[in-house]
C-alpha cells in the first residue's frame, strides 16, 4: 500500500542521508520525497511517499524514523484528512495547429503556460498526483518531450472530520 | 567531585583552549578513566593532549582490538567504552566493532581523526567519509566543524550512547579543529528535542499484563540483554518468584537470571535447552523483557509462541511488533517496568502444573554429549572451566561452536560476566573484549574462550597482555577447524568441508612465548585442570591451547527454517 509519511527534522547536514539510508537498510522503496523549510529555520519538513506491504511494515517505518536523533516528529498522514499537492513541469511538442488545442485542453486543469517556442510549450500544473497523471495521459498523444515532477508534499487539514483507521502506535 | 569540576571549569572559562584540550576536558567531565586507541596523523594533536593530561590509554595493536576492548569494558562496567583512532584506515578498521556494538546495544563513544576541514572532500591522504560509512551502524554520529562545538557534542554523545537503548556514537574530529583554539562556552547544556527515551511504562499496559498474568496457566519470561543494561536483575527475580514463572534467556541475556535457580530454563534459541524452547513453543503467555526476538532465537516464526498472548517490554518502541505480533506492548526501561509490575501485582495465576512440567523437561532432556576417555570433549572443557573458576569468572567469546558450548556449559549465576558477540557474530571479538573487561573489572578472573580460527584474527593483542601484564587467560578451544562452518557443512552440505579445516596452524604456545607469555598445550582433562589452576593463581597472562575432539557438534540444534520445537540431537 502507498503511505504518505511526514517527518519534521532538524535542519542539519546529513539528516536526509540518514533518513534515506535508513529506508534503504530496512528495505523500503521511496516513491517520492520532498524536503523544504518550515516556519522554523532550524527545522525542515520531509514528505515521503513509500510503498509498504502491510500495516506492520508501515508501523515499523514510522518507529524506525522516529528513533533517529535528529528526526523530531514522524506522522503517517495516509489515513488522515489532508491536503496534498504536487507540481509538474511538462514540455509538450506543438505545431501551429495543436498549440491552441493544447491551451484549451489544459484549461480545466488550471495549468499555465510558462514558456513557448516554435516546437514546444512548457506547462506548469499543480494538484494531487492523480490529477497530474491524468493531464500527462491527455497530453501524451501530442508528444511529451520532458517531464519534471516535484513529488508530493502534504499537510493535514485543520479539521479532522473522520479518521478512518488511525493506528494506536505505542511510541509515546 | 562535581563541585570541583565546576570550579575548574569556571577558572578556564576566559582562557582560550585548543580543540584537543577541550576533548580531554570532555573526557574528564564524563569521568572517563581509560581510552582504547591507536594513534595516527590526523589525531596527532589529540594524542599530544593525551600525553600531557596523563590520561590512561591502552594502545592495542590494531584498531579492531581497541574497539572490541572498549566493548568488553562497557559490557562489564555499564559505562560507555571510549575509542580513539585516526582518520581513513584507522577509522575504517573500527567499522566491524561499531556494527557489533550497534546490534548488541553496547554503549561506546568513538572518536576518529579526520583530515583538515580545508581538504575534506578532496580525497586527501588518509581521508575516508567515516560519518557516511558509519551512519547505518551508529546510534548517532557527528562531525565537529568548530572547536567550540566539541564540549556540547561530547556531552550529547555520552548521553545518547548510555541512555535509552544503548549504542555506539561516533565523533569525527578534523585535524584543524583539534588545533584551533576556542573560548569555552559558559553554557554547553545539551538540547536534544528529537531524543527522549521512554523509561516509565504506560500504566494501562502494565495493568493489562497483570490481568493476563492472573489468567495464565503457562507463562514464560524471556529475558535479554535489556535486563542487564537496565540492571534489573533483582526486579526480574522478584517478578519471576512472585508469579512463579519459568525464565528463559537469550544468548545475550545469560546472567540476567541465576542459572542455578529452580525457575531457570537456560538459554533458548537455535542451540538452546529443550526446556526453554518447548516453554516458548507451548506457553500461553510470553513476556519478552529487553529481548528482540531475532531469527536465531525464534526459528521459524510460524511455530513461535503461536498459542501465546505476547507481552513485550522494551525500551526501544521499534522492537515491539518488529518480528512478532504483540498483544501487550510496553515501552519502558526493564527496571522501571518490572518494578511497576511488582508494585501493582494482583493475584497470582496458578502455574504449578506448568512449572512441574518444565522441570520434568529439564531433568529428562538436559544438555548432554557423548563422553570419550581418549579425547578432550569441548563441552567438558567448559565444565572444567566452570569448576576451576567456581563459576565466578568473566567469560568472553567469539562466535561459533566454542561460543555455544560456553553459553551452554559455563552457567552464569551473576550478571555482567558474559561477553559475547551475539547479533553480529564477530570472529576475533572475544580476546580483545577480555582485555577491556579485565581493565574494567580487575578483581574477577577473566577468561577469553576462543576458537583456533577466531583467535588468529586478533591475536596480535597478546602484545597488550604483555605490555600491561594483564592476567587474562586465553583458552583456545582448538578443533583445527572453523567449527560451526564445518558443522553446517557436515549436516547440510554432505560433508563437503569447503575451506573450513585449519590443519595448518601456528604453535600457539610458542606464539605466546614470543610475546613473553606463558602457555601450555593441553590434551587431557587433567592437563586442563592443572594448567588452569596454576594460571589462575599466578595472576599472570596465560594461553592454554586445548586440543578438543575435532568433529564434535553443537546440540541440540534447530535447523534453519524449522520451528523452535523441532530440535535435533536432543538426547545427545
């Protein structure tokens, strides 16, 4: 199953190395990972998407990450009500005929055109991963030259209406 | 004591001090009484400061010897072992010991030299990225970038190494950082927001376990090294006796419960006793205390404690539920948790039938071997060792057959006398570890039980025995082979002894003599007894080369992939 894990870490050199090294050692495969500053300059936030076999593996992952000295807090966001976003830059081949067609196509996705050349356009799209996947599939027939995706970053919603399956981790 | 260093600290606050001197002060603040190490280019400034400070330093003959000695020291004293080595090869030679300490949760603080900060990352002479290399095998590691950070980092390192689940912490010190001077910061208090080990157990879970105990008819306690690390032997004894629960131990947990106690089942696992393994198989309540249910203990997980409610007490939350499904998880220090259980104990369950049942197993299926008048049996050798030392010695081992025989036949009735490489299974561990143990506890006899293979991996440390005249007795269980490898080849590879027979070996007695150490070769029980008695009373280092039955196997045994109840060779 796919899990979205958020880790608050100290903003020190080597932390990311330690985190990803741990995942390698324990045989977890990272699907994507984003790192960035938070409201506190001493603290960074890592959001990672991982595939795990079952709940027990997911629990292990959270616990092992939590054990690291410079990782402050670990949360499995998968089953929480959350806002998650990913950004993608897509370079699509164009001809004078298709240029306006593509512009129409991307409108419902609220994608914007960042760069135009004679042979291609570069688009920016933000949303959850499924939306980006959908847009990419739609554009594929025109010929995609290059894609660059940031990976998911996520934050739990302010109000947690219903938590489906919150695991009572025995960490604390 | 504390007041004096505060005063001392204040007096130097205004003066500029070099990184190397800060290092010495850091060691003194932590009451470090010995450093195990080996000098080299990048640590020259530190060694110069050591020289001036007259800090006790044990110069081993290889960095691996230094770190294993520090492990032995830590294991018997409960204090972190301190290791010092130079950059590059000095640091990489420590890697085996670091991994060993990590998997067996032994507190170490390791200092490595590093090339100067200006050339880090340029493939400079003797440069190795030791922080990167040791990241997965340390509890935490640091590279010191500024001399003024060193006091705080050292404080943190000692704190991290010796609290929570103990383990090795490495501090990499670039050469220029050791030379540069810095003002001592007034406040070098540690701040570790991401590290707050849980010591006190959750009262609700304690209550649940107490309730389970009342209902249980067939409970068993499995104790590991966590009990020893927490010094919780008394609480454990009280707990087991009150509820009348039989106690099995892991390899590393030997000594946590007195071996001669009627409730003691002995060691469980691949070469454990029939009674201990059957208790784990049959029990209705399994209480793991400071043990991590590794594969050598559990055998095939499909057959391990399947009928039982599992309660797991561990200071490391990540161990709970890692290998086996746990119904009652208790995160906490073994000492605090067991005393909480003892204080809130309710009515006892009735375990009398179960205790009698297991006692029958103990008497009907004891550890056994075939005796032979013409040969020295390795099991008998360990029994003689126990008899001559009255079971009071500190015993260290490598990994393999001799380790298992020591675990089986040198029964431990007191804690912190058993030093062995459990998780990593490191050959060459036992002898240097014995050196560290002797330095940590000079009052007890220390015996390194080693195989002829493992001894040849670190025997250069005989130089340390000679140097310090340390009365460590090296007992070589000599079967002219890598015994456990040979045993597996005999049983699982149709006796194809691929590179496991060591027919060519040195004359160990002459080798000892080359180091100015007395030695003897023993081929009979009587020779062993005599030589050991003489060596113990001489208070001098001694090497005893014991020629034992070459093709003896360790039994009982759980074959790989088999369940804990499927032991072979039970009746010998």
